């Protein structure tokens, strides 16, 4: 009887737990859709360097997104009475952004794979595409079969179905996986690779703009691949509404009309600088902004961390040492992703890519500046501190009025180098979609189908910024020496 009563109690507890968990599970399942409806905004992630399916262009001086995937995203937003927000970032960062809530959908010519199905759910297919092999026209007579590409260097965009095809269908191929398609095109044109696995509609667009490229006379074993939309796990309401729009698109054959509209949008209607100048200007403004904030805030935080490390309080000194060693011992790219995804996944905050990138720059530079300042303080003769104490100055006044002015004078060249390095390293935040110089240069690569000229312009802009800052720092250093 005693055991029977225990079983009854356990059964009641399990039942109560299930009753409690079930509503929570249902709430979780609808959390994404609920958030979209409450905010009135649908965030769609994509990699806008994939014309004619998704790309960015300037219309009347304003930047706009065009392409088949863009038109589909607009229709999904319109059908559900929400505002569309395009989040442009590198393709291999999209799944992470979706899982951490940075975006609500991925519409970026994505195909369903068993590995991806473990992480996200997929919609019904909205179109089918096939893959081809792009080569230089001069090499057309060299290749007649896939066997001819054995042991050759084959390029593909990282994290895509094309990468897998290059690895599995071309015998002993040396696969070069690149983050962005324009980089792969440049590698092909500059003979860094011998062929490029690419989707046929995109290849056709590049061939029209690059006469030295053509299709290889080969075919892959894989059939046409269905293109789908990725949604977060446990989002049945969102998936249902997405599938409803896709069903209408297929019934009305709207993909063809989207293709026609995109073809018109890709027409060349001006010289290079008139069409893309605004991209570089916008990138320059954002680079200056995040670098300026990174320098100022990094210097302030770095000074505080340096003083903490020199503190006589062991706990404070220990914490400052951990801060410095961790940031100096991990790549900045990792720190950028930790801030970008961590603000949402761990803190539940919807912080923009620009703010996340700036925060990452600040904390990274603060660690290096802290060590520079600490070294400068230690280089000041100890007699200065003793003299200040004899005059009755406390620790804080001694630091502010006696030690730090001398230390800054000594470390100014090192600080100048750190500031110059920070401007160049700001290009890393392009990986999360911050539209600084490098990111916008990559956007122009995708629109113009010219992978080289945008990089040269970006290089010149970075040089002008770093050279100007170096001259300013040299001027300040000279003034300080003259004051001696």
C-alpha cells in the first residue's frame, strides 16, 4: 500500500509537470512568430553578393536590394502585414544569426541538407537551380570531362552545396573554399584556381560581364536542387505563413516575373564611380565612426585596466590580468562573433551589427592599450612618485598630474601604431554585416561583377586614413618633444 501511494504521488507530480511544460513548449514554438507580429518587422538574412538572385545597387543615390530572393522576401512581408528588414552578411554566418535570433528567416539560395536540418527547419522549395563549372575561356579546349579536373584547384563558396560538389564529384580536386563569390571569381580570373563550381543563373550573370569566362563542357551527377527558406526550429506558425506565400508564388509562376524584373535592374546605366561612389562614401563614414569610438573608448578603458593591473589590490590586479590575457590571446574575429551572437543568445538584447562591431573593437583595443600604458607608467622613474608623496600628493593625484603625463609622452609612438592598426582591423567587422569600407567594397564586387577595382579603391581609402593619422600623431609627438 505504501509503494502504491508513492506511485500515485509520482504520477501526480509528472502530470503537473507535463501540464506546466506543455503551455511553455507551445509558447516557445510560437515565440518567433509572436515577436515578428509584436515588432511589426520581419528580419531576413542573406548574402547580397549573388546577382541575379540577391544583390545591392544604387537607385537615385540610395542603396536598395534587388533580386529574386529580395522579391520573395518582400512578398512574405507584405502577405503578413509586417515591415521587411534585410540583414546583409556573409553566407557562412547566416545559420548562426538565425539560431541566435538576429534574423527570422534565411532567404539566400539555400538548399536543404541533413546537417542543416539538425539546426533549422526548412520551407517548401520555391525554385530549382542546377550547378555548373566556370572556367577561363582560354582553357575551354583543355577540359572535356570531369576527369580532366582531377588534381586541379577548384574553387567554391564556403559553406555551400557547391563546396560539397567540388569535394565529392571531382576526383582528388584541391578545393579552395572562399568566403565570398566575388573572391572566387577573382581567384579564377587571376589563375589561382582552375575552375569554379557555381549555380547556373549566377554563372550566366558573371559571364555576361566577364567575357574571359565561360562554362566548362561538363555536367555533375546531382539533379536540380530545390531552393528553400530556413526558419528557426520550433516555429510552426512562421513556417506555415512562409509556405503559404511560397504556394501562391508557385501557383502564379511569379519567379519568372521576378527574374525579368531583376534583369532590368542589372542593366548598366552609368560609369563605375557614379553608380557605386555612394557605397564607398557610406563605408568611409562608418569606418571613421567606429574607429574614432574604438580609439577614444579603448584608450579610456585601457587606462583604467592598466591602473587596475598596477593596483595593490590583488583581486583587482588579477581580474585585469585575465581581461588583458584573454583579449590578447584570442583572435579579434572570434571576439566580434562572441559580441554579435552573445548579445542576443546570452543577454537577450537585439543590438545592431554596427554597435556590436564597435563594442568588439573597443574591448580588443583596450587590452593592447592597457599594456602599452602599463609599460609607460613603469618606465617613469620611481623617484617621481616618491617626490610627489613627499609633497603630500595622494596616489590618484600623483598618477593624474605626475606619472601619466610623462608616461603618455613616452608611449605616444606605440599608441599611434595601435590607432593605425585599429583602423585597418575595423575591416573585420564586415563579417557581421557592418557596412564599413571593406564590406561595401565587397558589395560593389557583387553588383559590378568586377572583383578587382573595388578592392583597389578600398586599399587607397584605408591608406589615406592611416597615412593621415600617422602624420597627425607625428605632429603631436613633435610638439611634445619641442615642449621639453
